[in-house]
């Protein structure tokens, strides 16, 4: 019963305007080349995005012009598939739909990989901070419980406090290591942005 209610709720939500790629008014007044250009510049998967437009516009019996739309898409994708765009998308944590042409994909992916590394390390850092905060709050709660605890309960509470302390120390060590990794990742990304077309081979270490 609960599953049926959930499916019904999801179905009702898809009746909302936000479930459609275009409004009815946009379908009627559509400039399909401009829409395609916008979609390409956003890095959408062309097949699924155009299918979304077809679904959106069938409400007003408008058939999207696929040829014109795709012409615009090919223009927009050139702006998406640049090295700097890749860096921006990766750093933001955006997914990549494998849409870049073969001649543009290597440069895009260089930036995307560097940006994604920064994003991943930041996300892990945030997760660690959240875990530390949660453990600290739990420790505070256990200390309050300890004040009024019965003798038979005190050992278990103290073990929980000790476990929290151990895990907090471990997480802080990991955070220190990640801080070093983040500095390196941000440095590499900044260097790439200064010279996105340059040689990205690792520098030669001199001793």
C-alpha cells in the first residue's frame, strides 16, 4: 500500500511544470536552433534531451524540429567541450554524459579530471568534519549521562566515549592528510586554468 502511494505521489509530481524540459509556451514559440545550442552548451545527452522536448511539446501538439535543434546542439557542445569548461564542471561535481566529439574530448577531460579531483577531496573533507562534529556531540551527551549513570552502566558509557575519542583522532589525522592532498589538487587546477592548452606532464623533480 505504501509503495502504491509513493508511485501515485511521483506520478502526480510529474504533472508539475518542473517535470518538463519546456513549458507549453516555450514549445509554441520555440526557436529550435537556440534551444539546441543551449542544450549543447549545458552538456546534455542529445538523445534523452530531445526526447524530453518531444514529451514536453506533445501536450500542445507541437513536434520539435530535430534537424534544426541538432544543428544548434552541435554549436553549443563546442562551448561545453573546452578545457576550462571541463575544469568548471568537474570542480562543481557535475556528471559527464560522454557527449564531447573526439577532437575536443581530451582537452575537456584533462580539465574535468583535475576539477573532479578537487571536488572529491572537498567532499571527503566535509564528510570528515561532519563525522567529527557528530562524534563530539555524542561524546558530550555520554558525559552528561555518565554523571547520573548507575555503576553497571558506567563502563559501557565510558567505552563509548573512548571509542569516540579514538575515531575523532583517526578522522583528524585523515583530515590533515587530505588537507595536503587538497592543496596539491587546487594548485594543479589553478595551474591548468592559467594555461589550459599547455603541456600537462608532471614536472620533473630535481634533487
